[in-house]
C-alpha cells in the first residue's frame, strides 16, 4: 500500500438546484468549498504541493480557473473527468501521490455547474462511452430516454425478475434517504416523504419514480490529504482520518455480457470492495456507516449486494428488515445520499468523503451514527469506473 494517507480537512458547499443562486459560478463554489477544507485542516494554500480537480461538464483547464481562487502558487493542477466517479477519482489520485511519497500535502477538489434537466450526450457525431453498455441493456429492455434512469431501472427490473424484489423495496430506499437528509444542512432537499408519496410521485422509468432519482445539482467539495509525517509535524492527529484501503476498478468482461445488473457496474463495485477489504484486513461486518452511490434507489439496493452487506439476490431483505438506517446493522447514506443531498457529478465523491470524515470525528450533529469507528465510501461512474474507500479515525 505504500505510505499511510490521512484526510485532515474537508469542506463542501450546500448542493443547489442549478441556477437557484444567482451569479454563483463554479469558481465561487470551489472558493467556498476549498477555503472550508483548508481552514478545517489549518493549512494554507501555499503548503499544497499538488491539486487534482474533478468536473464532468466544463472546458479544458477549468480546474486551474477554479483552483486559482485559492491561490497562484505554480503547483501541478490536474483536471479529472471520470463521469459520476469524478470526485472520488480526484481523491484517489491525490491519495496515490501521498501514498507513493511524491507529496506530503495534496488538495482534491470537485465541482459541477449543471444544466437543468436529465443528463444527455454532449456530442452526437462520435461513439458514446456507453454505447456497448446500452447494447447489453437493449437486448432485454426497450431503450428509453432519459438514458440514466432507463439503465438503472432496467437493472431493477432484472433483479425483480430474478430475485423477487418489488417496486416498494426501491421506494423504501427513496423514503429512507429523504428522511435522512432532513438533518443535513448541505442537502439540496431536506423534505421528508411518506412511502406512499414516494410511490405516487411521477414514474420516470418503472419501477423508479421521481423521488427515487438523484437531481441535477450545482456544488463543490474539497479534501486535504496528507502524509503521516505531515500529521505529526503539524499536530493534526486528533482530527485526522486514515484511508485504510482504497481501490479503483473499471469495467470487467461481465460488464458487457448479458446482465443489466452487471452493465450498471455491480461487478466492478464488488471487485473494488474485495480489494479494499483485503488491503485493510477488515470486513464489511466491521463497518458502521456507509456513503454509497444511490444515483437511483435501484443502485443502492444492488450495491448492498456488491459490497457484501448481503448475498446476491437478498438486497431487498435488508430493506424489509430496516438494516440500513438508524437502529439497523449499518447506516447507509446518513447524508441523504445522491437522491436527496444532490448529485453535482464532480463533487459527489468529495462530499461523501466529507460526510464520513464528520461521522468518524463525531461531529455530524443530528446525523451522527453513534459510535462510528469504520466508514466505507462507494462512488461509481458508468462507462466506467468505481472507487471504494475505507476510513477510520487515525491511530498515531
């Protein structure tokens, strides 16, 4: 694994509906989130040796334009784009720089300034990154726009056919995550809904309704990553959170086979989780709190199985037994998740890291998972990449 890596500062903006804050451009977002992370770490920008900036929709070198709001120091700034896993990819690259001994103090930033409406292809004169994935899905389920809920809805249908999950199971996940977000001041939505209201909201692609789908969002997140030596020299042990294990995995042969569940990334999520637990010498049963990629409620249920919370085909049983909310075996998405907190693509992975850092520090206020000692993060992007990260309070 190389050198130990620690999170010592986190920050994020409130996630917002695009256009809801007049004049709020991406440099403003990054200045807000980045300044918060630097202040949290008690680190100045001139101590940062490398910067990794994630965004999906934007011009080349927007990462530099964003980071320049924090200072002009001449350090390397790398622009990162890995679809919805962009934020955690910036985190992964920053951690790799520290892990490999190339830097002692690194900043990972992510932002997104999104267009209203569902995600759509930006370029129509070339092959799309999801062409082959869509071919797999289209063999079983008639394609429909918008493409994202179609893909995850198709995976839910396959699970229903194979294992007996029902539309109500997916709706219960939406109800849970909206309920969790009530206590999150950073969440785009902070409204609680009954299960019936979730079921009765507009159908996007069966079995998914509107209240089971993540919204388009504007926002930013930031994380300061440092070495063990930096923690010791600057007296940061009390606030440091160690990355015990981390893995990035891209599509496997199964991803382009015959399964809709595999096409939306379950196999690469499973592989990444296995690598992380092997690195750390820990198991999923030791984890207390999880932030996972619930772009749609279907993906949360399928990710339960991919991360090993239960056997394949039994994710809906965790829902029935309330095992993934407060009072259950794990608390999954205490932030409200992507469904309710919001999903500015480049910022999502860093917001997940921020939430888990607050949970392990014991500073998550009304969202706090009592006695949280071990935290797991899962962030996926179709086309594809997944990053899984395991954290614990530093022992130095």
